[in-house]
């Protein structure tokens, strides 16, 4: 192949990569913006009525939805910057990354707390009101945020003392957790922490699921309530698995870099971004916004720009 032919081939490949990136960028931005809008309306809905602000499970839902929305917004921002080949100053990328780590860890804890709340509601219905109070719920959420914040601050201190790269320099690559925490000790720390969190939170959710299943089979239980509860907990387990998988997107892309064509990497990045990153952060709206009889009419009212009158079901609160 002549030098001119090689140059033409290289230029053609670069143009194809840019075209594919632009197309996938548009296709990924559109659904994410829609879900960001739905999440924002859901957050507003959960603050629109006292019944939502004074009920523990809706407080937990708001906390989970808030963390998911922040992750989705930051992930979308970083995806757009990477697609547009924009490099950030290191301390700006660090701030974005730390917030993303904080909210990702919080999602794990919040899913476990919500599963425990459903377990208590089904297995100990007479004691549910005394165990799951607003005070205990806020205390559990505050403890989870404290643990996640401690993990974030520990990473920051390790970075300050172990990494000599100045924070005011531009990144040498696209902004990501792996690019900021580039030393091997951070990868080992991340693997250990995620393993402990996933195993412990997964154990809580699985045990809650088993407890609800056992209770659902007893003659004295509320069959309908138990059935909804174990389906909700199962969806939480799926969310937990997808959230864990989303933390591996950068690792998968790094492993493929150099051994796979750039166009194929862009396509794989697009699929992983939508399936592993966006989908688990949009499930909360689908799980609660569509299944919960108390939230759905109010949510649809706000999504329709207040053109429909919300029809609150009798009893106001539907059990999960």
C-alpha cells in the first residue's frame, strides 16, 4: 500500500469514527435527557405532598432517586465531553469523580435499606410503624451518607499524599475514575471496597427477599402485599447487579483498547453506557413511578404539565 493510500485510509477511518461517535452521542443523549427530566419530575413529585415527605419509604425513594439522578447527569456530562474530545483540568475532573463515587456508593446502601424496610413491612406488619419511623429512616440515611463520605475522603487523602501529579494540569486523557486514580493502590482499594459493599449489601437484599418469600407462603400473610414486596426486592437486586456492572465500564474499555478497532470500541462504549450505566439509574422511576398507586397519578399530572387532574386512589398509600 502506498503512503498516499495509507493516508486516505487513515483519514477515512477517522471520519468514520467521528461520524459513529456523533450518531451514538445523539442516540445516547436523547434517552438520558428524557430520563433526567422524568427523574427531576419524580423528585419534585416526592416533595409535592405531605404524604410523600412524611412516609419513610418515600423518603428512602427520594434519597435513592437523588443519587441516581446525580450519577446520570455526571455520567452524561462525561460521555459528552469524551465524545467531543474535551480534556478537563485535573482538579475539575477530581471533583466530578468524587461526587460520582459518593452517589454510586450511596445507591448500594440505599437499595439495601429499602429492601430491609419492605422486609419489616411484610414480616412484621404490626411492628412496622414503630420500627420504621421517620427518625430511624433519617438516621439510617445519614449513617449511609457518612460511610460513603468517609470512603470518598479516604480516597482524596490517598491521592494527595501518594500521587505527585499537580492538580492544576490538564488531563492527559478523558476524565474518568481510572484516569484520576491512576496508581495501582487505588485499583486494589476500589476492588476491595466494592467487593465488601456488594457482598454485604447483596446479602442483605437476598436475605430480605428470602424472608418475604417465606412469609408470603404462610397462611396468615397478606398475599398481595407480600407478592408486590418480593417483586420490588427482586428488582432492587437487579439494580444492585447493574450498578456494580456499571463500575466496570471503564475497565472493560481499557482492556479492549489497542486490540479492537476504534469504531467497534465506540459502539461497545455506547452499548455499555446505555445498558450498564443509564438503565439501573432509570429503574427507580419505573419501579415506583408506574407501580406505586400513590405516586403514579401525581407523577402523570406533573409529566403532563399539570393539564391532567391527579386522581388519588382510596387509602392514599398503596403497599408495595
